[in-house]
């Protein structure tokens, strides 16, 4: 019988930061141990057909959700799939690719949690929810630099897609275990983004409360833990500021490493690749909020894997 694979879902709207987050998690787990799948490959129509039909890539009818479900089931049991490939550069489909899943599978895309059967296939479910103004900046930057669009074309596409974003993408937040929201710091430097992590009680999170004395809150601290409600449900909220001190970051990291020793080799002083973002002037910056988010998600995948040893 094939070995059980651990599957992580990373869902969010276009240019929400899915690929950046995925890249660091794969580095923590070891890229030789990770298979990455993008659900954009499961579009039903190519770019020209979508324009003719007046449908966006965000609409469920524009995607083979049933095949995504089937492939998730196969991947989870360690079986190979023949995955379609959508080419974002040409707008057409390339020949399918034979994929044999490794120990960890990361599935990123727009509609990964659109059905109950798909949601049940994941061990850990993450939803990315940056402020819409920031996501628009990221999308303009990506699509003009990498996909050949003008800024006007990108903004027009965002406007056209907005009804489908509201109807089909954002409701998937409810099915996640973690909601990740990166947002700008007061100085507006893209490399110094803060992060707000909504931690639902659907999976066991690290005992972060050990780091904080609830009787002596420090609202000015760069790392804070609190209680809140998200979509009507009680949640823990971990906030990490871009200006968090080295000591504050190491305390969170130490707590996770103590629970999952494998992470020791991936600590920030050992692995300088995680948490990397490109700043507004093109320079590469290491972001503590991003790095700790990647480590926390990897923590959950490693914890899930111990269940099936």
C-alpha cells in the first residue's frame, strides 16, 4: 500500500502571495521532499475561450473541480496523476505532466477549497487575505513585469473579476485552518510587511500562550497573541510586525523548534532563504513575519506527518 502523503492547501485570490509563501515552505521541508501543484492548471477554458464566453478563471464553471478532487485523493494515497498544464505566458494548455507525489504535497491556487470533497483531502488549509489595495499593487507588479500586460489592462481585469472574487474566492476563507494577512507597516516599505495570523481551533497550534503573560499585555511589542472572532467564530490571533526584534522572533521560533526538532535545522540563522521578499527598489529583503509564517505552516505539516508514521 502506498505511503500516506501530507497535503497542504494554500488558497487565495490572484497575486495574493501564494507562490512566495509556498516557495519558503518547500525550502523548510526540503525541496526534494515536496511536490507543488497549482490548481490554475485545471482551467476548463484557455484565455481566448474565456474571453469569448465572458467567463473569468475565478468562476467554478471555468475549472474542472471534479478532476481536482480526484487528483487530491490519488495524491493523498501516494498514487501518481497526469496533471494538466495551463501556460500563463501563452494563455493555452501545454501537454500534461506525469506527477508522482513526494512526502509532502503543496496545492496552491484559486479554488482549492471550493468543494467539501476537496477540503477533506487536506491536512492543513491556509487562506491568504491581504488587503485588496495591497493585492492590486502585487498583481500590477507581477503581471506587468512577468506576463506582458499594461497597468491599465491589469486594473481592468481586477475590476471585471471582482464579482467572482466576492462570490467564489473569499468565501473559502471559512474552510481554512489559518488565515494569513500581510499588510503594510506605517513606513510603507514592502519588505517590512506586518502579518496577522488567524489560528482556528481546527488543528492543534503551538502553545504560543507560554510566551505571553495575559496579565501584563505589551501592545507595543512586535509579537502579540490575542483572542478575536473571524467569520463569527472564536479564534486566536498572532501578530508579527515587520519591526519585531531579533529576540522576539527567536522566542517564537524556539517554541516551534522545541515541539518539532526537525525545524532546528531550518531556523532563521541556519536557513537564510526563507522569508525572502523583493523590496520596492528591487533588492532582496528577509522578512521576519514571512519567515515565521512559513515556519509555522511547515510546523503543522511536520506535526501532521507524525500521525501517519
